[in-house]
């Protein structure tokens, strides 16, 4: 975590072994959450999940073990968000058209 601004970038690195070969990773997830920085409290919660020296589960690509992450995407969150957006548009669209016509 770097100080000096109001945006924080938690940095987590980890080492893992696949088929006797050692790898090192720094990527937490597939998407770059907080690419422009996170609030201090959020960054601290991220770091708290990975205490220095602790063991972690690493998810890696069997075809390319050097490609690894610590946090898999939630299989429910994406479709749920798209569904909620669709419902919101179905409701807001006709309301906007009615309001524009008045």
C-alpha cells in the first residue's frame, strides 16, 4: 500500500509450486478492481485477507501455470448484476418515455 494520495493500491505477492516448479504471482483477480486506487479502509481489508507469511489458495491455468490469481470471480454476481440492470432498464425506459411525453 502506497501513501501520498487518497488512493491506495494494495500489493499482494505469493509463491506457489506446480509439478515441482516454483512460480511467483501478484495478481489477485481476473478483473482489475480498484485500478485507479481504493479507499484506505478497502485497501486495508484486502491486505487483511492475506497476512504476511500465511498460506493461500492459488487458482492457476493448467495450460499456463504462470497465470494465477487468488480470487476467483463469483459465478452468481455477474449474471445477477446483468439481470438487475435489465430489470432497471425495463422499468426506467417506459417511465422515461412517459415523462418525456408529458
